[in-house]
C-alpha cells in the first residue's frame, strides 16, 4: 500500500509538473529552420530558445501568422503544408497538406480564418483557424482553364484578403465576411506582379511588378476607382541588371509618411511619399535589396541583400535620408524582425546557423541563438498587426 | 490509510486543477470599476469576463499599462497606488502606495521600468517592473521649492519618458538608459499644459494647453530645435465656453497622416497635418470632445463627450472628413478601446454599469459585459505599442 501510494504520489506530481509554465504570449518568437523542417521557439524578453519542434516538411520560403491571442502559430510550408503550433505547449497541434506548392498565408481581421496562397494549383484556400477545416477556396482561374500563381497575399480590414496573380497580371480582393462564400473583385495590375504589401493601416495594396518597371497601387477604401501604376519606368534608359533574388514586399516598410521599397535588380531603395505616391528619393545601398524594413518608430530602415552581398546589412537613417551604418553581421542574412517597440532586431544568419540579436540604438550585438540554417523569424506581436 | 489516501488524492487533483488554464495573453482586457476599487478581466475573443479583483483603492481616473509579455498589468490609482495584476492567475501580485495623488503612468520600451506620474508631490517615480522596487525619481521642482503637477506622461524609444508640468508650463524628457540615474532635459511649453501625447511612431510629443489656445510640439528626434507652438489661437475672437471636463490626449488620434484633436470647450475636432503641423480642418461634433480615437486602420475616428452630452458618440469618416454616424449607445460613455486590428470597439457606459461591444464595420452591438460603474478599458495589445 505504501509503495502504491508513493507511486501514485509521484505520478500525480509528474502530471502537475508536466503542465507547461504559465507565461504571457506577447514576447514569443518562431524561427524557421529551413533545411531540416524544424522550428525553434524563443522568448524575446530573455532572448533564449525554449522549445524545438520537427516534422514540418519543406520549410524553404516558409512563413507564419499568429492567432489573435498569440497562443498558436500557423506555419505555411513550401510543400503546401499548413501546421498549427501551440506556442505554450511547444508542440504541433495539427498539420494538413493543403496544396502541392504554396507560398505563405495570412489570417483574417477577426482571427477566425487562416488563408494559404498557392502556386500549384494556383489560388487561395481558407481554413477554420480552430480546426483547420477547409471553409472555401478561390481558384486563381483568370481565363477558362488558366490558373495563375498567387503572390503577395495580405489581410485587410473587414475580413478581406488581397493578393496578386503573377501569370494573370491582376490584383484580386476576396471578401470572407461569409467565410464559406467569399466574394471576389478583380483589378488589372501590370506584367507579372511578384509580391505585394498592404500599408500598415490596411488601406493601400501595392504589387511590385517583375515584367515591367513599376508598382501597381489599389486604394482599398475606394476600389471603385480601380488600380493605377506608380514608379513607372524607374529604371528607364538604364541597362537591365541580372536579378539574383526577388525582393520581398511587406507592410513594414512604411515610415514617417514614406514607403521604402526595394528596386528590382538595382542597388537602390526607392522612397515614395504615401500621400501623393510619387517618388521623392532614391538611396544607394550596397547590393540588391531583399527586405527593406522600418524599425517600428520609423527612424531606421534596415536593408539586407541578395547574393553575393548577403553578408551585409545597411541601416538607413530616415531623418538624414541616407545610409548611416554599414554592418557585416554574419553569413547569409536572410531575414530580420523587430521587437514591437523597436529596441531590438533579430537577424537570421543562415550560414552561421545562428540568430543574431542587436540593440538598434547603439548597434551592439546583445545575444545569439543557435539554429539550423535559420530563415524566417516571426514574433507573436504580428497577431496585433494589419497586413501580414 | 484508505481515507488518508483519498484525501491526498483529492488534494493533489485540486492542486492540479488550481492551475489556471493555459491561454494566450494577446486578447485580454482589464476594465476599471472606479467606484468600488475593482478591476474585471475579460477576453476580447470570447467577449466574456473571466475574473474580478478587488482592493485596488481609489480608481477614479485610473489607467493601466502592460508588461511586454502581456501577462501583467500595472494599474495606477488616483490615490497614488501602483498595483501589479497577474492576468493569467487573475490576482493582485503586489501593491505599493507610491505617492499621495497620482494620474497614470507608463512603461519603458524594454519593459523593465514602470513610471508613475504624480500630482502630489509633483514628479515621476520609476519602479522595477518585476519587483516594484523604487529605482529613481525625478521631482518636478521647476524653481527652488516649487513643484508642479505632472501630466501627459508617455514612453518614447530609448527608454525615455516625456511629460508636461502643468504649473511650470514645461515639457520634460527623462532618459532612463541608466534606470537609477535618469537624465532630464527641459523645454518651454506654454500656459498650463493639461495633457500630452506621443505620436504612434514615438517621434513627436504634443502638449495641449489650458491657459492659452494652442498646443506645444516637441520633435524628439531633434530636441535641440526646441519646442514650438501649433494651432495658436484656434478659438481666436470667440467667446470662451465653459469647460465641463478636460479632454484627453493619447497617441491613438493619428490617422492617415493627420492628427485629430479635441478643441477645449468647443464642439469641434481639430484636424492637423502631421507633416506640416498646420490646421487643415475642423469637424463639428455634438458636444465637448473628451476622447478622440482613431480605429487602428484610421478610416474612422470615434469621439465621446463631456457632460451633458456623455450619452452620445460621434463616428467620423476620415475619407469624407465629417461625422458619418451618430450613436447614443448608453449612459455615461467614459472610455473607448479598439481591438488591435480594429474590428471591434469596447465602450464603457458608467451609468448603465456595462461595457458595450460594437462591430465597427456595421455599428451593431455584438455583446456586453456587466461591470460596476466602469471607466477605463485597457487591452493587453497596448504592450506592443509606443507612446502609452
């Protein structure tokens, strides 16, 4: 009896101890380890990892969004898988393979609908955020039997999603007010939109064009006015440069009433006034920009680069309108993520197998986390933001 | 033995059951119940309360800020008390009385320093966010033996805090880079600054003036340029109106490159272009504005009013530049809080003893929560924002 009692005691205590510690979810991070199909979970206050999860499949070009409470991350894999991660229990809750070839996703304003954008078959699919049950799909069939790759998907207020069709040269807006019956509007964009962004207020969608110099712009508050083109022929009359990696567009790049956009193939960041949408400047940088990301307060814009300059990072001072700092933080800098109030930035150094953590004020390195060929870094504070 | 075993079994199970459920902290709310010294905790996803905590003292004009992980709320009471609330365990962790008479507080960019602003004795005090240990204080002694009330305290990047001195007519910036040795700069403001705001990017501090028509402006990126006055004499040549309640200024009121500010005593919202800081419009409303708050996407600005119009709420459409909706949601509408992506707004109806929850898209009421004379509503998403 005494032995049984002891055994039971240990069992009960273990059951209690097995409960993950209580913690807030406002300061969590998910790091994609692209080569091995793992994610590492970390804390942005302690700057330490706390869990590692495998079995996520092909994570090249993977991205993640968060549930509105910050507890769950939804990871979109290159192989069409959608994995739901419990950030508190440090485990995968569910995984579905929703397409053959996917390129990211988004979550609705009310947090109830997770949408994946797919290359093959081209289109978007909407899932219940709780169960991952398929709710609806919008095939990107722009002409009978013709399907386009979908890029640049972003959420917009009113449970809408906006995205571009690479092959069709169009921007589509799908309204999921009724999650099982989305209603889609179509707008012309231009030749081969390769990525898109929604401004941080959710009002404007911009699609970068690969087939021509320029950016397509749609005012989502006044869609009846249609899309228009800005930054037309920004490389006019100049020799075309080889493009080593397509740049990324995301809503982080708006600061102080200006948008900072990567010029395709050129060693420049284009500066656009968001009131007029006219180009107001160009800032020379040390390579072909990939990510151009504003610190949340807009004082700095950080830029990383395509091969062969992917060991460099340039930091633009937006007040001076020029590069103020040139860093060489590590090998293969693929991604950057700012803490929500901007005091730190995390950089993934793929070929150093590390996440590098910097104080943005004095540009000193204040920490690092080991990770296997890390690429994307996604903080839980994204749950609170429009356009991701 | 068998009885003992059963008793122990129950005890162990209770111990396990006593652990609060795992939950994310991204969608939590704290509601001030001013009359009875309570706070009610609620969830913005389920729109239901889940805990109620008493013993917080005098909560008239109380406000709250959040730890960077969203787990803890710091409540600043009118009686100078600072209470630390565990949002997961639903209990008060610690309470200190730090002054005789206080009026809100703020938390540093790195989340390590909680600062209270005090009327009596006038000044600010900085506390360790973990332990509430006093780290430093800055008495608002603007002339030998002369202390001012402090108002409008807001955080700014670089662990700085900005605030106005009502009696001194000054703006002070205290740098807590070394938390125990703050360094303070002083700037002239004008007659009787009554409240302040930092723009959402943390760059500009505005102090509304009560002793004269106008607003003092300080560019925190270029403090060497000093403060200047904007909106001077906005009520010029017109009869002074009695002021029933001082309006509040907070960083929510910036939308689409414009700041929407309450005119003191006047039935108007002033519109200012934040690029030039010139007045670009006035919007007539149905009373003396108290809070003028932009929905996070900036498409709407909601306005509540002082007595006798405090049962009304006007909703401005910022694209049209005019009031688009007039609501009469309840009695004694004291405060409004938007969900971080703007799909809902919570209103406190003090004299109805309810929190009213609206869908901002179609202005329908979608829920309510009973509370005892509720005033301030504070969502955990504030943890991620600059200038609160």
